[in-house]
C-alpha cells in the first residue's frame, strides 16, 4: 500500500492563517488502515483511519489563533487565540469528542462578547441508539463578557450538561439540562427553540428546579445589567428557589420563593431588609405575597409591612391597602394594579396618600434645613409608562404658617443614572420670619406668596423654571435686617442698597413697603427681576417706606445659575444670626 514520509499539506487561506504548508507523514496501518501525522510548531495532530470502520483524531497541540479565518467565517469574532488539545472518535457505535482549551481568548466584532484566560473542557457524545447529542462543558478559569453581563473568574468550576436534539418539526431541544455555578446558581431544566432566519424563538421551557444564592448570583450575573440600569455596586443577599413551566400559546405555571433578601444601594437611594416573596399559580390565576422588615427610600425609613397581589387575565392587582409608617405619619398605597390591556397607555396605576407627618422631623431625616409644619398629600391616580412616573392630585405642605402646593408631579428614571423631575409649585402666605430664619438668610418680617412653574430638575438639579416670590402689602409688620439687605443685593446681580453706609450701620432693620425676586431659568442662565422697574434702569427688589427709607435695586438681569446657587449655599452656610436678630420660625 502507498505511503508518504515527506508530504506537505496546504489548507485554504479561508480556513487557517499559515504562511507555510503543513509537513505530513502518511503510513499504512494493519487492517487496511492509514495514519496521517501532522507536525508543525502551531499544530501537532494524528489521524488514524481503520479500514472505514473507525476514525480516531488526536490533536496534541493547536494554537487556535491559526483558526481565526475559519472561526470568523462561522461566528461574529474578530480575534481568537489560546491553546487547544483533544481527540475525537467516529465509528459505528457513534461519535465522541473531547476538547481541552487553555488560556483561550476571543472578541466579537461589535465588542459585546469577549473572553480572556478561559480554561474550558468540552465533551460531545452521540451513540447510535440515541437521537441527540450529549454536551458536557466545564469552565475552571477565565472571565467572560456576555453583553451587559460580566462574569469574573469562577470560585469553582462552572458546569453545563444537556442533550441536544432536532425534532421533526425543526425545533432544537435541550433535554436534561443541568447548570451549576457554585455559590451562585444551580438549576435543572428543559427548553425548546426554533430558528427562523437569523432569529431564535423560545417555544417552551420547563424549569424543574432553581436554587440561587443572591449574594453570589448578583456579583457574577446581575451586577453588570444592574449597573447599566443605574444601580452600580448594589449589594444583595438572600435565597431564591422555585420552578416554572411555560409554552408558547399554552398553559403556564410558576412556583417561586425568596427569603431573607437584603438589598443595599451604596448611593443611598433605597434599601431593603428582611424581604420575603412567594408567587404561585398559573397564567390564568396567581397569588403573590411579599413582606419586608425594613425599607428605605431616599434616606427615609419606612416601617415593616406586607402586600398581597392577585393575578388574572386583567393583570396584577393589590388586594389590600399597604400601610407603611413614616415618622409620625404614614405612606399608604390604597390601590395598585399592573394591567395587561393593550390599548392602555400606562400599565401601572396606583392610588397613594401621605398621612400628615411632622415636617421638622422629615427635613431632619433628609439632611435639609429644618422646616416646621405638616406635610400631607393625596395622589388618586399615579401612572407609569416608559420609565415615566406621573402623579395626579398633589402634595399639600403646611409650613411657615402658610401653604405650599405641589401639582403635576412627574418623575422620570427615578433610580436611573440621570433622574428627571417636573412639577408646578405654588406658595401662599408664608411667614417670612419663619422662612428666612429656617434658611439663615437674614431676618425678614411679613408674608410672601409665589410660585415655581415649569420646574424641571435633572439629576435633582434645577435646569428650568419660572419662579417668583413677592410680599403682601397688607401684612401688619414688614421689616428687613441689614444681613437680608446685603444678601438680596448680592442675589440681584450686583444690586445696591440706596441708603448711606452710616445709616446702615446705625439701624439693625428697616421698614419696607414691598419686596420680591423672580428668576426665569433657561440654559444655565437666570434672568432676574424684581417687583417694579427703577428709574436708574434697574429693578426694585425691596421698596422702602418710612424712615429710614431703604431701596434695594438690582442692575444685572442675567446671572450665571451655578454662580447664583453657590452664592445661596454660602449665605446659608454662614447663616449666623445678626446681633439682636430673632429667627423665630419653624425650628426650636
């Protein structure tokens, strides 16, 4: 039989990236077989063909980088490398493939999928008496990027086993699928998918069991998607287990339970402690129960509570009101529904109220200047659509012996990276002595009303508004201190007090007829205005009366908004009382 001891083999450039041909040796074997030996610095392999009855392939060494042309033609990969070894056997009994890959790396053309330092073991087995292929995979080292999911190196080997098959209808099935990521997730399942062109459609899934440790699961699988959604470095713990069954167009069932779940947002936006949840039922009717021992929202601590939901063809509905104590009041969710009616613009509908609570305690909890009074609100129709939370009704704040009303409140991306808020705010008959005392602005006596219309916050910072605050000329006492005069003059864009410096030093405060300040904010510029034009070409911020008469006049209409806010912060930070000044007001 023929043999060849100094042969060469050239493979198409579309298969391998090799500059030189492969040296090969072809020698006969017993039983009318042949052995083909390939020896190259990047590839050492041996093929044994035993008379058409058995084919053995052994790869002792393979630099997978030389396979990049072939891999790139089959997959969306721009780079691949690493060492590979393995063997395959094909005979009348079936097919067996075992591969070992070390320090494997790859990168997709779009950059959404990548791997580095991967150590993998892959086994594929098919017997003549089986209809499918048994797949075994194990990852013992390396990191992976799967879209938004970043998987750091595993603490123990991650394993996957399943039997893949193709049905007569053209669907691929994964039977007896078992997956284990120690310390994070383990599950047993079966699923079926169908390929239609470039897309894959899930036809059915049966999850026989799932057990997850939320601490490990969050670090390895959920931290990346959570960060992309605006929740970076979220801390989580707890246990989740359950099962489900679903088929397209058919009946579905679910049975899940989560216990001892804790969530902590390092940015302080929310926190959850001792959360428990259980859901059980089918796609026709299900029950959802949840409870928590601690809940924090934006720095506020809510009392423990529980909620129960029912699901039917209309959607999810809250069965009983949820009462969560907050300071000396409460946040009450009277009704909540997540509807699956197609023609509805908003799927989430809520009825919420705030039972009156002490405003001084609330502002203290939030780290804000202490305000007196009570806060209450009622939102008879809260809706949610496309990340937009809209409140009908409004909030009533009884503060500074007057009223502050908030209406048309809309919040977008509440817990996202750039939350936005819009609202209309109206203020009626606020006591200026309490107001200026609370913010350390300098003492003013009288009453003021005003509004902040078209308010728009981005990342909780004002970017647009039309605001005005003005005093009432029927207030029995209207006086302003030296420090308040100085601050108003400064806020007026370089305003001045039309009175001699000697008089300013002699008197501690001055009577005024009216006062007011307005700001129309747009494109980081605040257009300032007062209560009336002044003959000097400026505008009156404070119009004096009696003796000694004092007028505060502003001269600069356009003021840089960041500079203005830094001025306000500096004024409040240095808000010590003037000699003889009594802030009175809302605090102690």
